[in-house]
């Protein structure tokens, strides 16, 4: 936990979190909680990070593949209908 020079704020900085996306995350501690235990602040920060972290890349890929499949099926259905009408 560090204090910024010239600023009356307490900052909790997590370097190299277990994330594929972020290398450093900064939390500004509320003024009334400046005297809180460092371990309590860190565990709360990690709890917030767990809630805000994006889905794993494999889950994002699955969603993309499902959308691509749905689009492909729609396009194939539209082509079939068009071919039927043109006969």
C-alpha cells in the first residue's frame, strides 16, 4: 500500500495479477478506511477482481463459434428459400 505524493489518497496497487489481460491494477481506498488491515484490503480487491474479470478466452471462443454457427445456418436457410423461389 502506498500514498501518492501530493495527493491525500491511499492507494492499493496489485502488480502482475493472475490475468491474461492486465499487468497492474490500482485501487483508491476510501478515506474512512485508511487504517484498515492491509490483508483485508487486498482480499477485498481480489474479490472485486474475480467478479470483474472477463471470461476465459476459451469461453469467449465458444460464444463466438455458437454465433457463427447460428449465422451460417440462417444464411444457408435463406439461400435454400431463395433457390426454391427461383425455380
